[in-house]
């Protein structure tokens, strides 16, 4: 049985549309008041792709397709004594308009340009943007910082 402070696995999904990224403002959950992408805990027997699809639908009510791996971050929340290995996924497309589908967990939903992200950002997202991730994160975000998009390169 896992101990309280054992690392956990989270899955976060980057959903882009028209050069903007979908963010949620977290509510009554770990990191409340900060902005993050949809995501949550990987469940037993679930793939990261399945988790990304499920969590996106549960939190913002939209369907996503073309989900693939983007990066991994090692996120240690010292103040809460929590440790997450976050698997970052990227969705190639989404259907529907996002809305608050989980009012106990989500306070706001919105599309934001990479150069105009709201504050404060959830630490895992900030780590990814700061290039602290493992394979993929630096290349992915360097392209976006400079306004370059290559749909075939994460």
C-alpha cells in the first residue's frame, strides 16, 4: 500500500486552438487558485492517452483527439508535501466549446495566448514552461515562445 508522501502520477493535457492554449483555474483541489491545463491522476489500468481524454471531458466537457506524449516533469510541492511525476500530453484537435463541467474542481475556463498566460500558474505548468521537463518540453515550448508551430513536432 502506498504511503501518504509517495510520488503520484498525474497526466496533464495541452489543448491548442488558433494559437491559444486551454487553461482552467483550479478550485478546491491541490493548487487551488492557480491556472493549469486539464488533467488529473492516472487511474489503475489506464494509459496516459485515456487519462487525458477522460480528464478533459470530466473537467471542461469537450472531446479531444490525436493525443500524444509531449514531456514529463518532476514536480515537488514542498509546502503541501506532495510529489508528482506529471506526464504531459498534447491533443491535436478538440470538439465543442469548453465549459465548467466539474464545478467543485474548476473555477474558470479560457483560451490564452502563449505570450499572455494568466497568473499564478500551477507549479507543474510553470516547470514545463521553464524547460524543467524531460524529453520534449524544451523543444515544444521554444517553438511556441517564438510563434512557430509545427504540427508534426511536439
